[in-house]
C-alpha cells in the first residue's frame, strides 16, 4: 500500500508514518523543513527496513507548493491508497485579542492545505481501479476544537471547525466513488505543540494512540467507513 502523510516530520504525522512503516508499506511524506523531514525518513528507514520512504519538502500554506507536492506524487503514477492530511499548527488566542492575520494563517495551514492537496489528487484517486472494493481512504486531522469552542481557541478553533466541515462534505461526495473519508478529532496529544508540558502522569495522550486508531480504521472491511475518530485523554480535556 502507498500512504501519503503531510506534516510527517514529527508529532502525530511521524507516529502515523511509523505505524504504516512497521507494516512494510511505502510512505510519501511531506513537511516544510527539509532537514527534519530527511532525518525522520532516515530514522524510519533504519527502524523499519521493510518499508520504503520517499519525501518532498513543501510549505503547504502556499497553494503553489501544495500543487508541486501533488504533482510530485502524480508523476510517480502510483496508486494512492491512503492520504493523511495532518499538517497543522496551533496558535493560541482569542477572537478579541489575536493579531490581525492570525485567522488567515490558521486557515492556510489547517484548512486550505488539506483542501487543495485533496482536490489536486482527487481526479487520480477516482480513476484508480477498485482494490478490494475500495479506491482510497482519506484521513483529515481535525480536533476536539472542531466540535467544541474553548478558551484561547480563537482562529485555530474556527479553522478546525472549517476542516471538519470540509471533511463531512468530502465524505458525502466520495461515497459513490468507494473512497472512504475519516475525520480524526483528538483532544490533547503530547507533541511539540505542547512545548515542555510535564506528562509524567500521562495526563494527555501519546501521538502513537492517534496513529493506532488511524491504522486500525484503514484496515476495516470495504463495507465499513469510520466517519469520526474522537479521542480524549482519559481524564477529559484540559
Ligand atoms: N497535538 C495536539 O494536541 C493536537 C490535538 C488535536 C489535533 N491536532 C492536530 O493534529 C495535527 C498534527 O499535530 P501535531 O501536534 O503532531 O503537530 P506538530 O508536532 O507541531 O507537527 C506539525 C507537523 O506539520 C508540519 N507543518 C507545519 N506547518 C507546515 C507547513 N506550512 N507546510 C508543511 N508542513 C507543515 C510540521 O513540519 P515543519 O516543522 O517542517 O513545519 C510538522 O511535521 C495538526 O493538524 C493539529 O492541529 C493536534
């Protein structure tokens, strides 16, 4: 299977790449920083020699670079079995106080990256022959912030609600083409987004938890589509 993952150099994206690499799949990874991406690919290659790793750096806030990444994939003429739209950033702030331009930044990385990449790949995905009655599976990394407003959510929350709306519409449109669409809505997950948060008490989830759910949802029968993966820390949201 061929798996495309954005924002794969660290955090949830990297953990998801590791879950699929462990199964020996071929991975096509993207993130902005080329050096970090190269390091991640090297690390995964060493850890999972049965997997194949390909990568291309792109700033997915740029529509042009998103298109270049899509063309890089399409030129390979591979079947794309799974697309994980994971790249995203959290900037805390409230609507009242956040700097001018924050909403645009959040929409660029949290919504438009997934929207444009998906639209660039969709014609090819729809043309793919059925394999075990399925053409492809798309996962969008939404958030608890996609269904619930919280303090300091601001523009981030708005962009994640929008991403969830995109995901729901995509799900309805793609049913007929045997393309599955899944919204992943995690609560707090320990990644760089949480800085030096002390998680010695396991208060927030591990990136591997999200990766395990994505991997599992990708391996159900063709009759089943997990529409939402909603995960919260055992003790609830922070
Ligand atoms: N961690 C949480 O608590 C949590 C909870 C709910 C949802 N999520 C969502 O899950 C996703 C992953 O979160 P995370 O915590 O794993 O994030 P992270 O550790 O901060 O990693 C973000 C990844 O996205 C890439 N990225 C950021 N901006 C990019 C850009 N402009 N172009 C291309 N790649 C870019 C980063 O690469 P570079 O370093 O190269 O930019 C990195 O690989 C995000 O969509 C986030 O909103 C996270």
